[in-house]
C-alpha cells in the first residue's frame, strides 16, 4: 500500500526561511514568514529562528544562490534544527537539493499546511480530502523517498552485470521501488476520488432536501482564526470546536437558528482561508467549500485585532471568487472589536469597513444587529400572512407548521386562523385562504 512519507516524530526545532525577489515585496514577505511561524507552532514545532532572504533572481536549483543556501544550512546546524521550512513552494528537485545541502529534512509551506489539515480532519470526507491532497503532493516526490536504495546498490559494487562485460542496463532498486509506489499511488488516488464522489452525491441529496423546504442558508467565511466557529456557537448555542489556533475547523458544521422576524436560517461554518493556500487544497476541499458557493448569502468575519485585516479581507474575497462565490451578498462583521483599545485604530477600521457590523463573539456585542441584518438580506424570501383555513383543510395547517413559522393559532367557529411567516415557495398554495398581509 502506498503511504505518504511521514517526517520524524521527534522534530522539535525548525529554521524558517522566506525568499523574496522584488524589494517591493519585503513587507509582504515578512508578514508571510511571521504567519509561517504560527503554522509551524501549530504543529508543536519550536521555531529556532526566522530568516528573510532577498535574492536578486530566481535560481532554478535552490531558489536562492548556493552561497546563501549554504549559509542557511549552516545556521540550521548551529541551531541544531531538525527541519528547515521554506515558506516558498518548492519543486521536488529543489526539495532534494536543499536536503542534500543541509542534511536535514526540508519542507515547504504547502507540506506544513497539509500536515495541519491531516491532524485536524475529523469526518470521513475531510480525511479523504486531506489524504487525496497529500498523495497528490507526494507523488512527484517519490524519487526523493527511495533514492537511498540506488546509492546503497551503487555502494555495494554494482557488479551484478559483470558477467556481461559491463554492457548490462540493470535498473536500480530505487527505480523499481518508485515504479511500484507510483502505481500504488495512482490506485490510492483513484480510490479516494471515487469515495469522495460518493460522499458528494450524499451531500447533494441532503442539499436537495434542504432546498425542498426552501430554508434560507448563510455561510460564515473569513480568514483562518477570525472567530468563525465561536460566532456559530454563540448564534446557535452549539459547541463547535473553537480555539485560538490556525485551522481549528476543517469540517463544515451547519446549525439551524431563528431570525428576529421568525424565519429559520441554516448557517454553516467553513474552513478558514489563508494566503498562499495550496491550489491542490482548494481543489480537494471544493466539496466542503461549496457550502459557501451554494449559500444564499455570506457572513464575512474579520478579525479586528489583526494588523493585516485588509490583506486578509482581500485574500478571502480572492478565494471566494476562485470558488465562484464572489457575487454573493455579503454581510461584513468586525469581530473581536472589544479587544481593540486604540481609538485611532478603531476609527481606521470603521473608515476601511464602513458597512461592517462591530461584534464580539465572546460578549455578544452586535450579534442582535447581525441577526437583523440577516433578516433584511432575506426579506424577499418570506412574507407574514394571516390565513383563515377551514378545519376540514387541516393538512394546510400542518403544511404551515412543517415548512413555515407559525406565530399564532386561533379558532373561530369552524375555521382556524393562523398568522405565519411563509416562504414564497408555499405562499401560492395558501393564497385562497389569505386574509391580509401582516
């Protein structure tokens, strides 16, 4: 069975490196390097040092020049690091060259994120998505995993073809193992894709059931660690895992809440977005992120305490656009606003996001205003009506209880007088019994 290469369990210290090429990108590169530190610490790896490297040009072999790479390798040895983490994406050949030079494990930002996702995935679908992404990442790196077999074969004399005068073309043990693993990898990838497709069909069936009753649906989106899960918890009274860490939530969770006007709303928490999110993860998690695509509207949560809240805002919108959800109605909120104590910072936030609702998921500040805003977004989806329904048509009353929000029920003679918030999808069936809109 093909297995994704596992890094040593005792990795404890890391040297972090970000290489940039345009001087104008220095600030952004520094921010990404800082974020990489948060990601690495999420894996319980200590950061020995973080190094920002400027290279005048992109070097095919190591991204930066051999001299600078050698300095970084020496620095990793001086810190007794177990791993070097390059924030840039590394081609398989570049990863191999770095490991030859440094003689330690070398990984890139994508592998860090994949490892975090592997630790956090809980549901079968999320685990399959992570496994698929990890296998696709590992596939072109098989030569790196088995190259030692060829070195051992060469070191043992390589004389197996000596009886043929040295004219043989024997293939190394590593090459044979790579072929076996590549075949097994493709089989495992195909199997994961089939299982994911089956789960997506189940999700589609569940979604059709939701659409049948026409319950409106909102999705909570935003940069990772913005407070999305905490928001869902306080709105719905649920207990979705909410921690102060990157990618605390990978599995979507949907809860039903009631808006101030009485109509129900399904609200879904989604995986957080991040800059430089590996494209294969966007692809692998399309089934999860499609909740944002199919929602009636989005609640975009901003972390008001984040220095780069504007950049995080732009990243989220970029990912939403890539997913095909860029045109959805969006309610913006400035979360954790109670933690912003500088009046100038607060004023700048309100200037930058003039339409955003200031909220605190911990204190409840602004959440009632958020719910009212959700109701306004969906105002055209429902209408409040009074109905006079004969008792012999009690099935219509049952319909209202099942697919609408019944506010009051009275009995007058042989009739049942009902006031209800009614979705447009069933309003026509009751039109003959309507008294007047409330």
